């Protein structure tokens, strides 16, 4: 007994580490499989649908980081579009500087993404340092002021950011190996899918790891987290930086797909739509962030298609094209939060839990209990409680006598 106890306690950390490695391996395998399926699905889409798929992937990077920031750490950001703009400008300026040196192809793209991540990460670090000292509406006000000030910043530094016209990036053609196989839009969708797969997998690993646990602890009770030895301010800064890096990668992908970046593409309305997307999809859920990204990209297109099919007057169609998507997004937010407070991801999770609960009694071999009416089941519970109350109390055996063997055991 005494020789085997230290061995069992010594193997516990190893088993925990191996389980964590196995979970990470399954996560990486799932991400690779989903990315391969998405790339294969591009052959079934026309060029415009592949363009929309690339936009969804780029938006998914931003919503994935935002849902972790709000859902896990509890920090509200209303200016995530500015972080995407920082990533887009970082990508554009880096790529243009490398183009002047004669570098092109995949190395130039990767260095451009690195420049985007550096720019958005630095801005997110500054916001995180401010957010560690601010709470609630004050932090939201700071991020809101950032996205509002974006056009003014680009106008003041027009020599670098080119004002309202924005910065153009050089054209990235399809590699010669794939030139006869796929079109440009499909190649852009491939790149967006691969980059998004890397970013979202990284977010999923952080969400299940130590940082995710610390973010939940700080969000649940900051005082208790401090008493447990968790540096709450450091965790908040890390959460904002991680979210900013993901948003910067999304901005770089948008700049790569549209071949330009300008302040007009990252307005306050777009920033608020990102928040609506993560709330509708489900805070803290990466699957909900994907649903929100699809809604942000496809819902305005569907509304525009429907309004153009109705053959409305030109003036009315112009008014509806600007205001109707905002109205639909607001109505969708009200309906989803009223019906499913946890968002679409929460609703799907509750449906899975209910179906699992229905299957469990049948799997245990008690179809009568599983099919019993609620009144009959409550009556059985009351009768069982009455029998337990009327049963004579059994004598309690003292702890020092529990280890003495009985006569049959001897």
C-alpha cells in the first residue's frame, strides 16, 4: 500500500499532460479536416461565391477574437473594426514596402500578414492596458472613440494612409502550379481559409488552455481570482491583445481579397455589426462566431437581392439599401436574445443536451421510467422519500471499527 501510493500520485500530472496533448491533437486534426473540406467545397462554387467565402473567413477571424474577449474575459469592445483597419493598413504598408524591393509571392504575403499582426497587436496592447484600469461603459467608450477617430487619423496622416482613398496593394496572382486549375477568386478563398484555420485553431487552443481558464475566473469574480493568485490586469491585457491579433489577421485578409484598405470599409456601423454577430451567434463560442460571420456577410447581400427583385422605385431602393439591413440586424438581435439568451450556439447546445437526456434512460434499460408521465414520476419520488423517512435508522459504525474484518472475512 505504502509503496504504490507515491507511484499513483506521481503519474497524475503525466496523465493530465497526456490528456491535454491528446485534446490538442484532436483539435488540430479537426481543424485540418474542416479546412480541407472547405477548400474542396470551393470547386462547387462560382467565382462570386468564392469571393463571399473569403469575406466570411476574414470576418470569422475578427468575430472569433471578439467572442472570446466579451464572452470569456467580460470586456466589451465596440471598436473592433479599428483593430481590423490597423491590420489592413499594416498589411498594405508592409506589402508595398516589400514590393519596392522586388519581393513577391508567398514570402511577401506572409511578411505582410506579420506586419498586420504587429500593428493590430500593438494597438490592442495599448487598449488592453487602458482596459485593465477601466470597466463597463468606460472601456466601451474608449474603443468607440477609436473607431470614430479612424477617418480623422487617416486624413491627418494622409501622406502615409492616403486619406479617404486608402492604400492600394499589388495584385497577387495565382501561382503558376495552380494557374490552370483554379481562378483568382478561388485562390483568394484558399488563402483566406488557410489563414483563418490557423487563427481560429490558435484561439481554440487558448480557449481550452490556461489563459481561457484565467479569463473565465476573472470574468466570474475578479476579487476571487486575485485571491487565488491570478493577475487580473495581466489576463485582461492578454485577452485584448489576443483578440486584436485575430482582428488584425482578418483585416489583412480583407485587404488581400479587396486589394485595398480605406477608412470607409471600417465604419462604426460595421464595428457594431461585429458585436451583434457574436451576440447572435453566442458569446464565448467559436461556432457561434462562425454563424455571426456568415450573417454579417450574407444577410446584406440577401436583403439587396430581395429589394432589387421587387422592382421598387430608385429612390426607395436607395433608402432601403442603407437602412433596411440595419433594421433587420436589430430585429434579429431582439428575436434571438429573447428566444435564446445564449445565442444560436446556446440553442443548439441545449437541443443536444435534451436529446442526450432523452436517450440516457433508454440506454440504461428502463423504458418504463423514461416513458412515464411527469405526475407519475413525481409520485414515485414522493413514495420513495416516504419509505426512506419511515425506515429505521441504521447504526453508524465508528471509523476505527470499520477496518476490523467480520467473521466470514476471517
